[in-house]
């Protein structure tokens, strides 16, 4: 049980560092279009997190799954808002 938790924690920390490095290397001009594609990936993450939280195998799994759902949904909603704002800039005025 402890070994599994350590492996999961190790993967989690590596994912944080990898995500930070990838995001900081993206130029600002490409960030918004890539956010649209990242929404699909975050949606898949949310589905996996819901499954993980709903298994109720251990309290730790439920807590981490719930946190993953919350953070995944923040990412999805923020991505949609940024994409919507970007698309609004390209609409012509009706005047």
C-alpha cells in the first residue's frame, strides 16, 4: 500500500514538473489555440478522475480523484472562456 502511494506521488510530481516546463515553453501567440486542444485532453482527465474518485478503494484515492476533478474542471472552464474571448475578437461589428 505504501509503495503504491509513493509511486503515485512520484508520477504526480513528475507530471507537475513536465506540465510546467511544457507550458512555459509555449509562445504567447500559440497559447490560446493550443488551449482549445488542451480542453479535450482535460475532458479525458476529468472522466478518469471521476472514475478514480468514484471507486472508493481508499480514502486517499477518493481525495486525489476529487481534487483532480476540481482542477480538471477549472482548466476546462478557463480554456473555454479564453477560447470564447479569442473568437469574440475576430467577429465583425454589426454597425
